[in-house]
C-alpha cells in the first residue's frame, strides 16, 4: 500500500459520509411531514454502506504517477443504497389536522430527532477523521519531499 491508496480510501469515505449527512438532513427536514407523494407519512431513510475496491476514477488519475500501478487489494467504502425504515411512527390525536383519519388520529413520521442528531454527529466526526487522515498523508508526502532535497 502506498500513499495514493490511502488517499483513495479516505476520498471514498468522504463521499459516503457526505451522502449519509444528506440523508440525515432529509430525515430531519421531514420529521413532521405527515403527507408525501405516496399519501402516507414520511418514512425515515438510512444509508447502507459496502466495501469496494479503491475508486476506479481515482486509480486512473494516479496510475501514471505510480511505477508499479495501483494496488487493487485495498478497499474503500461506497453507498450500496438508501433504504426506508419500516418501523411504525407515532399516532397523535389531533382531529383538526388535515391528515387526521376518521378517528382523529394523525400518523406521524418514524423519525426520532434525537437519534438523527446522534447519527449526524457520528457522520460528521467520521468525515472530519477522513479529512485529518488526508491531511496527515499530505504531511507525509511533504516530509518525504523535504528528505529528498
């Protein structure tokens, strides 16, 4: 493994965590949405990750700089998909709400704001850790260049 592989792994993780933050933001924005295009309350969404070979477009960019070629044995992370959480949401009695059923119950989204905030902190910390890893790799490259002078 050389330094370019580690940058590629960190870049893939940055992209995955950004997508996770986008989904969390969508969940928070729709925490009170009782009506969607599907006619029901908003369903919480969640990102599913999978391991993947170091991203090919990054490998193409660095392949010319490497004498031995990119090492395909190292993996990054990729968003495998975004799934809906089918856990039921709360029902609240509010007969004056426009989305209330015949019994006056309003079916609310299954979004727990506190859980989403914890997920947001986790995703932002993972993002920051990968930014720091790229910074450390850059510092190693600079140090190696200084040694060569």
